[in-house]
């Protein structure tokens, strides 16, 4: 038994949720916030048998795409913001960060 935690961008959340249902995976969704971009994420918690992990990872990979996005940098903390001119920078967002954890015991009541 494995516990998979997948952190995905909110834009990919609904598509992934539908794909998980279609592939017969049960998931718990939690709202979360990324530390770097301070943007919305969704964390999926999914328990599955060992032999279905590769299928689950394929579903996540197929439904969570990384893309480039222009963002304005955050002004410096504690510094003089008068001379600070923010220049947008391109960063890669999206995709999925996935953790696969071994589970010793699982109970469902």
C-alpha cells in the first residue's frame, strides 16, 4: 500500500480530479499555497495498492502540465523600495510535485 501526495497548480486541479475519478482512484483534495509564488495549489492525497502506483503517476503526469508564466518580483523586505523597479521574470509553473510513501497499515471504516 502506498500513499501518494501530489501538489498541483490550481489550474490543473479540476482536470486531474476528473481523471482520477475516471481511472477509479479515490482522492482527498486540500487547498494549499506555494511558498515561492504565493499562488494557489491543490494537494491531492491518494491511497492505492502498490501495483497501481505507476498507473496513478501516469494519470498525474498526463493532466498536470508545466508552463512558463511572467511574474513581477516581490519588493525587497526592509530595504528602500523607492529605487526598486520590478522587472517581470519568466518562471516555470504547473506540473506536479509528487511524494510516494510506504504505508504499514490502512483501515477504512
